C-alpha cells in the first residue's frame, strides 16, 4: 500500500510538471510571436538617439570658460583642483609691489584634453592675470571684453564662410567670477566688470578662499553678494527649471545647487591624511579643510554643476542668447555703416551729375542690403524677446 501511494503521488507530480511545461512553452511561443510582430512593425527611428550619441562621442566636445578676479584669490589653484592638473607651473609673479604700478591685463589661454570613459572634452581655460592690479584700473576691463567679442567675431566669420564643416568653437561659455572673502561684498570694480560682461557670457560668482570665513560669516557674505547682484540688476547664470518628469532625487540636487549660489570654494593640490584616508585639503593648526567635503565648502557642487549637469546648458545659452545678441549688434552696426555709405553716395551723385546712373545703381544695392539687414535684425530680436532665460542686450 505505501508503494502504491508513492507511485500515485509520483504520477501526479509528473502530470503537473508536464502541464507546467506546456503552459511555459505556450507562453514562450506567444512572446516570440509578439516579438516577431514588433520586429515587423519596427521602422528604425528609435535608434536615432544612439546614432547621435555615437557621432557626438566620436567628434568630442568643446568647452571654454574664463576666470576673472583679483590676484591672490586662488584662481589658478581652483582650476588645477577642478581638473586634477597643473596648468600654471611656469607662471612668473612680480617680485615687487612697484612692478604692478603699470600692470596691464594679460589674456592667457590654456588648452587641455580630458578623456573619461571614452568621452573626450577639449577644454579651454582663459585666465586674466593683472585684472584690477594697476594703480589706474580704469581700463582693466577692456582687454577682457575685447577677447570675448573677438571670439564671437571669429565664430561669426567662420559661420559665414564657405567651409562650415569643422568650425572651432572658441566662444567663452562661462565666466567664473572670483569675489574676495575679505571685504563686505562686491567691490565697485566687481559690479562694474559684471555689468560689462553679463550680456556677453554666463557669469557664475564664486566666493574665493572661503576657508577664511566662519559658517556664519560665509552665509552672511553669500546673502550680501546676492542682494548686491539684484540691486545692480546683474544677470548671472540662471539654472533651468526641472522637467516635471524628473525624479525627486534630481530635483533635490537641483535645489541644492541653486541655493549654493554664489559658490563658496576652496582649492588645494596638496594631499593630506584624514582618519587614515588621503584627501585633497589645506592643513591648519586648528584642523584640516577638505576640498571635496560638502560640509567644508561648495567645491563639489561647483564641479558637479560646471561639468556633470549644466555644461551643455551653458553652451546652449551662449549660442542661443549671447551669440545672437552679438549678431544683432553686429548687424545693426553693419546697417549703420551701409546707411552712411548710401548718404555719401547720394552726396557724390549731386556733385557729379555725369555719374548719376552708376551712383543710382549703387544706392539701389545699398537700399536692398539695408532692407535685408533690417529684416534679419527684426527676426533675431523677436526670437530673443521670446526667450524667458535672458534679456536682450542687458546693460
């Protein structure tokens, strides 16, 4: 009897296994049929993002930013800390304070290529040594503005040329503006310089050497700087709003970045040991300031914003807003020049009646050119006015 009972249970288990296998096979068959139907209905444009990604990675990316601020605020150290390199090892400094009496602003452009997980980025770092160092700093801003405009002009000429396939983008996508921690906010030269720059480049204000401040002092200085920026109508970089479908973690990260402006930063290329772990930091008698510790400074937030999350947005605003502003100004100036030439031709035709016909043809050409520029300018201004991110030709 026990043997027959075991046999019945075995037969029943075998039948259940066969039934399960039948159900599984039927399910797999239906999945294969569904997949076959999907393949039959597949057009192929769903792979477009992959194609764009492969092409972009193969071509590589370009990013250019400028650092502006007084000498001694740690600009070079911070740049070296951001990209783990030593760009300024050969720089020479004045040996005497009188060497700065007639100091002029130099423009130093350093380039490096960084590769991470197969993605290449060609970085251009534009430094401005000598800014606000001369006894007469009235024109210390001019070389900086000239450089930014010159990059726009080079891009404009390349874009207007015949061969537009490999245009090098040297436009300044971002300006890291260093604010001294020793004062009580922005100095007059800071306000003046920012107002000269803010409709040409994305300004990101930084409080330099923030390890010289207590947490309370740092918070007070941040609030003071933001108040001065609003009072003087300075347009710094505005973070884009998060999309509604973003996850909560990303939204929280975005809120933290926005609340950190102006970033209070510390730079260091020295490796120190903290609790058995090697970190980059600055050692003092009272303790160690860790560069990459969010509780000590905003270095990690700055790096995250500048490289990981908002680099493309900075480039887009440069192209869609600041460069279009430059083009509008450039076309307006060309239109004025054409109008002056037209008036000159008109005066000459009145003095030389014999050349009236040739002059009339030239005037007609100038009129057509002016009309074309007016239409282009009106179209560009209409497009810029509809963009909520940045005002047109801010002052």
